[in-house]
């Protein structure tokens, strides 16, 4: 009986340690809105219900080093789009619901 109790104790400790392993953030286009600030989604901008207001979107874009962010419009796909400047170049920026920011030359 004592062996069974010890075995169960060891197994519960091992399973708890296994459950605490760090998970890597997903990078596919179906990734939910989860904070993964150092990971870029290769499918960005991802369409989806966007809860950012225009001012929040502008703040995030400016925080990534863009200046002169103009009027942003939210498309039917939920992606905020607008003009901005970066490194002296005029670009179009897009911000999706996951916080991904992508640019295209104007």
C-alpha cells in the first residue's frame, strides 16, 4: 500500500512538471488575439473582428517608429489602414486585430 502511494505521488509530480512546459506562440493565420509581441505572423495582416479604436491603432503604429500617421480607416476585414512616414519614406500601414503592423510602399 505504501508503494502505491509513493508511486502515485511521483507520477503526480512528474505530470505537473510536464504541464508547466512553456509553449511556443503560434504563427499561422488562425492565431487568436494573444500577446506575442516579438513574433510576427507571416500571414499578417489577418482579417478579423478588430476591437482597436482609431486612436489606439494610431498609438500602436507610432510606437513602432512611424510618424505622421494620417487618418486611419477600418476595412470590412477589420484591418486599420492609413498613410504614415518611416525613415523618410511615405508608406501605407496596416494594423490587424492581433496587433501586427505591416507596411507597403506608396
